[in-house]
C-alpha cells in the first residue's frame, strides 16, 4: 500500500511539473511580457526593452521558467496588471463561493444518482427506466447554457419564483441563505451532472447484478433489501469513485458557463470577465489551478479506490 | 528489406480447409454491420446526421432567406417569407441555421480526424515501444488530459481569434489523448498475439507492424471515440460562440446565434433561441447514439475475435 501510494504520488508530481511547463509555454507565447500593460499602449520600443531587461523578461526561457516555478512554489500565481491585484488575492476572494456551488452540486448529484441508477438497473427495460434514460440522454446532449436559459425562461421569467441571477452579495452567509438566487444554478448544475452520473451508476449496477455473488446472496435467501444494500450498492459504487475524481474538469468548466449565465460572483465569472479584457495572467493561472485540481482529484480517487476495493492493491 | 506478402496463401490451396468443408465464414466486421443495422436508435442517429449534412450543405442552394443585414426587417416573427423569422440584424434565421451548422459539422469532423490520426499513431508507437519511451509519451498524455480543455480553447480563441481551421486544430490537440490511451491498451494486448508474432517472424518491420496489423485491429476503438469527440467538439464550439468568442461574421455559428437570441429572451422572441438550441441537441444526440451503437456493434466483433 505504501509503495503504491509513493509511486502514485510521484507520478502525480511529475504530471504537475509537466502542466507547469505547458502553462508556462502558453504564457510565454501568448503573453510574453506585461510591459505593454504596465507602460501603456503608446510606450516606445526602448522603454519596453528596458522594462523587460529590468524585470527579467528578456532572459533565456529556461531562466524565466525557473523563476516562474519558484514563484508558483511560493504561492505567487501571477499579477493582473489590468486589475492591479495579485491573482492569488483575486482567487482568495472568490474561491469559497465557487467551491460552495460545486460542492453542493457534486454531493446532490452523487446522492441522487445512486438510487436512480440502482432503480434503473433493477427495473431494467421498463417504462420507468426508459423515461430516465431518455431524459438523461437528452440532457447529456444539451449544451449546458441552453439548459440554464430554459430554466431561467420558465422559472424566473414566465413563472417568477426564482431569481434569474445568482446572489450579488459578497458575504458567504447571505449567499448560502439566498435560496431564491441559488436554487436555479444549483438545480441546473445538479441535473446536468446527474445525467452523466446516473448513466454510469446504471451500467455499473447492471454489471454488478450479473455477478455470481449476487446470485449466491439471493440463493441463500437473503432479503432483497440486504442484497441491494450490502452487495450491490457497495460494489456498484466503486466505478463512481473514479468518475467523481475524473469529473473535476467538467465541474470547473460547468461552473464557468453557469457563473457566466447567472452572473454568480465566483472564479468562473472572474475567468469570463478576464476573457473579455484579455487578462492572460488570470486566465492561465485559473487553467493551472484547474489542472492541479484535476490531478489532485484523480490522485484522491485512485487512493480511495484502493482503500475501498482491496482487490486493486495488487496493482 | 524485400516485402514478401505473407497474407496470400499459395494459389489453389484456399479452398481446401483441413477439417473438411465449412459454411461461409462471417467476418467480424460484417457481423458488426448487421448488429448495427438492427439497432433502431443507431439508424435514427445516422438518419439525423445525414439530414443535417443535407440541410447545411444543400439547404442554402435551394433556400434563400437572405443573409444580408436588413435593418428594415429585424426580429420578424416566423412568416411565409421567413419560416423561422429574422434576428436582430435582419438575417433569416433558417438560412443562418444552415450556414452555421456547416461550421459546427466541419469543426467537429476535422478536430476528430486530427485527434484520431494523431492519437492512433501516438498510442501505437507508445504501446509497441514500451519501456522508458512509453512512460514518457504517456506522461505527456496525462499532462494534456489534466488541463481543462475548454479554458485553453477559450484563451486561444481570445488571443488569436476563432476560425474554422484554428478551432479544429486546437480542439484536435485536446482530443487525441483518449484515443492514444485506448489504442495503446489495444496494442498492448494485440502485440503478444500469434498473428503479430507471425508477422514479426515473417520479417515485418515496426512500421509495417503498426500499419498493417496493430492499427487496423484497433480501428473499432478509434471510430467509436471519434463519434463521441465530434459531439464534444460541437458542444465546445457552441459554448465558445455563446460566451461571445466564437466565429465572427461573415461566418455563422450556432452558439453565437444563441448568444444573440438570449438578449431578447424577455421580449419573447422564441424563434431566435429554441430552433438553434434544438439543432445543437439533435446533432450532438445523433453523434452520441451513433457512438453507443458502434460500441455495441464492436462488442459483437470483439466477441468473435
């Protein structure tokens, strides 16, 4: 177990380095120097060259990369010259709101997907299964923004129960309690995630139901409730652990569009606004953070899978 | 090295099986095709895709609703002259749908093509090479897989502007990792099989091994992944357009149409929002149906193998 953990962690760190190289090169190509933003669009060539020389932006790329890496390891994600604020502090103001949105969504969709998937697997090829599968399939094919738009049209404009915008306050407590503004984003994101998760849960449960130990459990007269609870659920949930780890990039991307549509003041909206002003330090820092979260998510998923399923420890 | 084709049996021998005559042998591919044709949803998916190809490429030749800005006829509701109305520039929505669909289909197709070709080669080389090179190539795949691809596409589109070719390439760059992994997996199981050893013994070089034996046998996996990645690419392009960083006039783009239509959601101009949304859903769903059906059909083939 320890050997596996160390090997897995080492490969995660290697990939993390790879990501930092990739992001650095993107930054290097797309936004080689912030001189224009600092000195203004009409700065002459000499002062730009001088500024670059002073701040190390004409060093060989390897020196610049090591400098970039050093800054990253010290928690410096870059500086937005357009907002005149460090990227880390911008993220610090907002990350909790995005984490709240994603966290609630993730928990809700997993908690709902498990019973739905198991129900579909047991009642396979019945009307109920067909209805759920079809609606999941349509939702899965739907661009997420279109889903939000329909929800806004129906539940905020035609029947004005909920707000068509996310909460506009900055205090965490008022965001959590503002159900009129939070319901639509959370419900929409949950349903979108649910479409994918329930399909996986269904096929995992179908695979598990075909196993011999389920037949054995039924043959020895175990009540169906216990068969489902003890044997089916625990085994069918294993693939979900990996799926949750792998879905972090989708969560982030989903947040981006959702926050843009609902004007929810989180990291996604920061990214969207930065796209409009071409604020590359923010854009690339967020991409880097997203990649790091993905790697961390995969790592945690792999480790929890080995803990949950002892058969995998051999690998 | 001279290439003696080992596949061809000496003439005259092919009709005498050793265990006596057997019935017609069904190839795995033929079985897969039959399985596919029996799947109603698959046929539906193919029909929808054919419809959209005709709609987007032949449609504008037949139907001329007007794609020039006409400020005297903006936001016209559906009528005889404009079956789906006009938008805020006075463009005919139906014709805009046809032309916009081209961009979506083309980007979906080209990005999938780039991704599949590159991914197949990468995976085959990696799987066949093994050892350090394999580890290195697969770590690159891991790196690119962990980067949220929509973000990079958005950043590149903001910096360099969006074009059909550019978007195809950048989406293709983030498409090849999954097929690379799958093909590598296939190659790892294939390379120890007898027919590959036989080909090796017959003196095939690595290139020939990859070209003639490993890739053709991994083709099923590649095709299935390709259909799903077409769907993903179309969704990504639509998202890009919706966020306002998609193709610009004179190109049309479904996501951009939605973005325009949303401004008027409260005015009740439904024809600017729902037809284009439904088009995106149907195309993406058709690709997904096709992919699912191909995977099922392929399973039949695999069972034969």
